[in-house]
C-alpha cells in the first residue's frame, strides 16, 4: 500500500526528540519534507522509500543541520535526487555495511576467544607454579628421608657390630679365663 504526505502536513511537537525516521513507500513533496525537518529538530537520519524504488534512500540530515533550515532544503533535495539517480551506490553501501558488521562480529568472537585463552593460560601457569613447588617439597622431603634412613641404617650396623664385638670379647674372655691366657 502506498501513502502520500500531503503538502502542509504538520509534524507535532511529539516528535521533537526523534533522531531517526524511516518512511517506506511514500511520496513526499518538498514542502512536506521541510515540515518533517522543521517538526523534528533533533533528526539525524531520514530514510525515504519511493513508489518507483522499494529500496530505501537514506538522507543524513545531521550533515546539513548547521545550515539554516531554508538553506538545508536544496541540499536535502540534492541528496535525495542523488540517491534516486544512483541506487547502485546504496546497494554497495549496504554490502559494505553488512561486511563491516560481519567483520565486527568475527572480531568480537576473536577477542572473546583470546580472553578465554588468556584465562586458560593463567590457570595453566598457576598449576605449573603449584606443581613446581610440590616437586621442590617432594625433593626436599626425599632428601630428608634418605638421610634419616642412612642414619637409621648406620645405627643398626653399629649395634650389630657392637653385638658381634661383644660376643667375640665374651668368647675370647671365656676361653682365656678358662685356659689362663697371658
């Protein structure tokens, strides 16, 4: 269904904060276009879709806002005419916007993956430090136990040697006392 905005249509103050307006399948006269711009002082972007071309024609109003409203109309009309005369430019722009959005999505995913990898690397580094500390503790404890066992072993050997020496002494003394060894 097509609509037409009549000449002299007044945009009420309810749209004073409007920044973006898209009108599809409409015919807008220059006078009505001026009324839209005057009624929406904060407007930054206006998209119009005409009867002849379903594709939207985007007019960036914020680029011409510094001009007085009377001076803005010819510039706006010129931009609108350019958009209608060069629809391929808009389709190229749409393709570039889509590519930029796709690249942006890929970059966000890559950044998220990088952050996730960084967290995993930090966890691995913490685990490696903990394992290193445990290995040092294990080595020190092993050395302490080895020394303790060596002393225990030496103590047993000395006791056995003492017992053997005592037995030999007892045997020698008992033989000598019975035979009167000089």
